[in-house]
C-alpha cells in the first residue's frame, strides 16, 4: 500500500505492524453475515490485519429498538496506522459497503468501532478509546470475552442484560474468511 490514498489522505505505510487493536463490527441491513465478512476482508486489504475473530452473534438492537436484530462480532487486529488513521480506514470500509449515517443507533449495513488501541486513551470529539459504551453492550463483551478472556477480566465489568444468541461459530467465520483470501495468522497476543 505504499503511496496509496485512502479517503483523500495520504497514508504512511511502514512494513512493521506494531499496534494491537480490537474492533467491534455490527450489521442489521441486507445480508449482514456477508457485510461483516466483506468488511473484514477490506480492513485486512487496507492494512488492518485481522489476527483473530469471535463468533458472530445475533442481538437485539439497543437504543432505537424498532429495527431488525443485529449480527455482531469482535476482532483482534494489528496495524501500522496511528489511531486516527485506523478510524479513517474503518470509516472508508463502512462507506465502501454503503453505510449512510442518518440516525443514531438506527439500522446500518455495517458499523465498525475501535474498542481498544494498544493501551492508550483518547478522548476527542471524533475518536474515543477505549470505546465509551463497552460496559453497556453485551454484544461487545461476549465476543470480546471469547477471543480475549484476559482483556475481558481486566475490565472488571458486569455483563449487561441483553439477549445475545450465537449465530455463526468462530470456526465457521475463520473458514469463510480463508475462502475469501484472509489467512488469520495466530500471533501471541500482547496484553493491552
């Protein structure tokens, strides 16, 4: 990706991938399973390397409840991007898949949130890390606990009451990604 442009901003591309991040992905419009998998392929292609995936869970909507259930998952990834650049990549993938920001907590083809980025904390208008509503969302905490039990324990949170149903197993997600050309390289997880 050297010299490439994304969202009209020139991105620096180093060969060293040294930043660990966790992302939450959700969808409740169209073929949500396909939207999640396509988002992962695009993230990986653009330099946010997917290292581990949770199962996909079906969850009731939060906030605006008059809409279809969501499919949600959490992934662990690595990247050379700084946090703002990682956010820009996530938003570019959302835009490519057809995300239109109209209504807070409304239906969406894809939603990609940065949950954690290394051990840093950011509190800006456009980017907050850790994500400020992690503790309120079982649809984030359950898949996070699945792929990063140590990280989950460090949060010292109680699981919020929300109906969450296993929809597609982690193994099946991994197989689907492999078929799409994304090979999950299992690397030792750094504690954030």
